[in-house]
């Protein structure tokens, strides 16, 4: 009995670091600078570990560490509407999110602030608030929704995300593929600021149609 327990413990010890390695951030092959006008900020480490390139009618993003991607002059103030279509082109070993950010402030500093709206391959969405190193939920964690398209057999999925800030009606809607999945009071969210994109760890995502309408 003792020898079998020891063997089991040894196997568990050997497996643990493998699991940690599988979820580690892997620098994207060919990583380097962003297209003209775009800024990359990684959650940790070097932003140059991400690959962002112009491809077709949009941007193709391959990440190691999670990043935000933005243009300093692309902002939403007052009532505005932003949208983009995201295609996850390959399956990720761990479900990781990608989507829009709004209300960006001090994005290059320690006091960075923004709201982010993400989906992931398991058919769920997330809305969170970042304030420096602290993040807090706007939605109740990851929420399953029929509006979010799950990855197909090849690990690919395409989702249109929108943030529709209707200050004149006292509401802001978060939409996936034209369906409103969450509604909030604009007074509860700091929405004015830079509008951009967020792509989490070890993902391969193509983004088209990113725009802001006022």
C-alpha cells in the first residue's frame, strides 16, 4: 500500500509542473512592433512578445501574454457605439477571452483604467473593470450565453461584439451577434475615454470592422 501511494504521489508531482507549463505565456513567433498608430500593452512582460499585423481588411493578433491594443486618438465620449468582429482561428488549450475595451484612461501608466467586454470559445462572455492592477466584475464572472458562438470542430468561432452607450436613454448595452447580453447604467461605469481591443493569453484572433460611432 505504501509503495503504491508513493508512486501516485510521484506521478502527481511530475504532472503538476507540466500543467503549469501548458498554461504558461508563449511568445508569438515573429512578434515585433504593432502597425502604425497602434500601441500594444501587455499585462505583464514585454509587449513585443505579441504579433499584431495588418491582414486583409483587419488585424491579426497572436499573443503570448494578454494584451490591450489601441490608438490614442480613438475615443468614445458622450453617447457612442463601438463594434468589431472577432474570429478565433485556432483552439486554445485553456478558454481565454478577447473583445473590446472602452473608457481607457492612462493606458501607458500604472494607473490604467478601462472596462473590457470579452467572449471565449466555450460560449461565455465577461465584463470587467480594471483600475491599476485591480480588476472587479461588472458581469457576474464568466456568463454562458446562447448568443456567443462556441468553437467549431476546428476550434474556430466568429463573434460580433458591440458596446452601445445610449446616455440619452440612461443605459449601455453589451451585445454579441446582435443580441443584448448585459445592460448597465452609464452612471455606474466610466465609459468616456480610449476605445480599443483586448486579447488574452496564447490566442490567435483575427479582428475586422473595428470602429467607433458617435
